[in-house]
C-alpha cells in the first residue's frame, strides 16, 4: 500500500494544528484553553479521523483484491475471472458474513497488526454510521470502555483518544496526528505481512488492442 499521500495529509494537518496553537499562545490562557478544547482541537481531531476513514477504505479495497486472488493451488486466473471475483466479494460485504468469509479466506487474525486494524475498523464504522459522532457500543467494548456511560463525540473525547492511543502502542498523551501516523504504519505492515503469508493466484491480463478501429462505436 502506498502511504505517501496519507503521510502528506498528516503533515498538512499537523502544520495546521501548530499554526492554530501558535496563534492561541498570544491569547489569555483561559480563553486559549477554552478555544482549543471547544473548537480548534476537535477540528484538528476530526480532520485526522477523516484520514483514518480514507485509510480504512484503502485497507478494505486491498483485502478484497487479495481475497479474490487467494487460492491454495496458486493456479493462474484470467483478468476477467479476477474482476468477477472482486465484484462477488464486494457484493458479499453488504453483510457481516462477507467480512467473516474474507477473514477465513486470508487468515487475517494471524497477521501482524490485526488487532490494531480492528480498532481502526470499529472507529471508522462508529464515525460513519453515527450522526452524533458519539462512540458506538462496539467501539467502546473493543477499547474496554464502559458502555453505560455517556461520552463526548469522537473528536472531543479525551478518554477515547487516550484508549485509542494506548491500544496501538502509543503513550496515553499522544495526539491524533500521532495516532493516525501510527495507524498508517500498522495498516501498511498488516497488508504486507498478509500478502507474504497468502498463496496468491497470478492474474493473466490479455493484451488490449490500441487500434481505434477495434473499438465499438
């Protein structure tokens, strides 16, 4: 997985974070603290979560592509067969069973970084599917947080941020930029390890004619 664009996005967010923090240093400390907690901090954090959404989609696409080629026999398949398998697997992802089949097909639980990629999946699902942005029960349970307690929205909850950081091997004071960067590295290693462990069928792509007369009009 090419992580360059994601790392560039993190750098842009970090620069904006530093710019806003430097402006607040000129203000009264009480005002600056209130402004950061209520406005600037949550904005930066949500930008980071949006990068995590992009990362999660990239991981999902790569898992689908690997699952379409996963075959113990290692037998070559045509480009058409590969594309048909990709469509079939994507269709299956409309329900939870489809994800369970991918997990079995790729033996994902044995791969390095699996637990952290699950944390990423739960976080992104909670952000995408809950309009209030409050953490859902699946995410809270995964992070070993009490489900009967009311939490601030994802970009504003210090407890959630702390638990998320610790779950991926960072200190509890890590900011969201550090968290995102760590997730990118973990996801990249996870996919690389999976690809190395999985027997993949080579795809035979038939040559395509560049003669315009062969195209239908």
